[in-house]
């Protein structure tokens, strides 16, 4: 059994530590440039599990077909597939958010569900704080799946379905736009929902998009 893991960020280093603790060195592979390296790896190795822990790289369908369990950890609940789930959830004043482990398919965030892990959102949540909670819960979900693998327990797919089509970048831009007639309260909500370094809300001036200066302060929310 060979496990292939791709990912990024500080949290990905914790994923690597979990693998190092539970598996022999020659039983797992860690890579970043996955589509470049995966073709070479699949020629030499039979990959049973692939874990994508928050890598933005989309794996080609031709590679996915050769892996029995290509698993992605999505930073959003089943209500928020695709891009910008953190922002949309805060903007809509959701009380519950989550993360999802699912099988990867040729279309992003549409595959079979292994498990959804939900948690509460506070009224004062920011993109930064919600992302932190999501990564933390995703790490717990990864650990849970690894323990199942160690104990030779099968992965059972849930009957749950994604609640909508994946959000696209254009959907995220819509809630980033601040217009002149917006109230102070609505502008405040947009800032709370979209400010995330180096990104944030914008205005349109002289038919051009003008990014607002990002200020992190106690008065943000």
C-alpha cells in the first residue's frame, strides 16, 4: 500500500508528522507539483490512497482513474463547494460551517462524500478565524481517516450530497463589490466577509476596479 499526499501551509507539515508517526517511510510519498510528478510516480508505484490537503492544484482525470481512493479535504461544508466558502458563509450569517472529505472527480467538489465535519460560527467571525477553525477540523478529519486505514476499516461513503454547484471566482467578486448607496452596516458586513490578506473588497471608479486599502483593526467588525 502506497499513500501519496499533496498539500501546502503550516497545517500540511502536521499532516506529514502524522504520516511519519504511523507509517514506514517507504509507504508514503509527499509531493507538491503533483501533475508533473504523478505521471512518473504512477509508472513505478501503485497508489491506493491520495490525500489532497488544501493544495490548489487540480489533479488530471487520467491520474485520478489510476488511484483507488483520491481524497480531497475541502475547506467548506456541503453548502459551500468551490471557491470562497469562508466569505460566502460569513456574508450569509451562517451559524454552522464545516469541512468535507470526499472523493475527487474530474469536476471540482462534486465527488462522493466520505464525511462532513461541522462546527459553529460566531457572530464576529472573520475569514482568518474561520479558515483557522476549518484547517483545525480538517486535520482532525484527516487523522480519523488515517486511523481507519491503520485498523483496516473500509471507507464508507455517506448518502449526503453537495447542496449546490461549486461557487466560482465570479461569485466571490459579487460580494466583494461595495457600491455608493450601500449603508454603513452593509459595508461593515462586506469587510467582515471578504478581508483576507492580501485580498479584500473593492469599488468601481471610472469603470475601473479599485481595491480598497486593507486595514486590520479592532473596529473591523
